[in-house]
C-alpha cells in the first residue's frame, strides 16, 4: 500500500501520481488501496451484482457497486494493519 503521512493535521497519499490530502487517515488509506487495487475491486463488485442478477449498467447497480468497492478498500486497509495484542489482566 502507498504510504500515508500526516501533514498539518491532514493525511497525504499519492493518487494518480499526485499527492492528495484527506481529512482523516481512513480516507487516505482507502484512497491508497484504491490506487493499487481498484480494477480488482470493480471486478469483484460487478461479479457480485451479476450473481444477484442485477444489471450492472443500471443506476441502482452503480450505487451498489460503489458501496461494495468502498467496503473492499476498507477491508484491505484493515487486513494490512498489524493486529494489536491485547494485554492480559492479572
């Protein structure tokens, strides 16, 4: 995943070969993942809609596809973060 850095209270990452600022870290991380995996996410989202017999060219499907792609980017960010170990209470 592309690097996300904090800059003056905002978060920056490279999108389409330009540095772009985001209001929060989650948005920046999602944009970085989308830069790398957007075509794979689009394929998965469209395959899901086709499996549910939804016309992928309709406006309704476009909205669903966008939500699915956003969720896939969220999942990819969550999967790429190291898990924090919970402290045991004694």
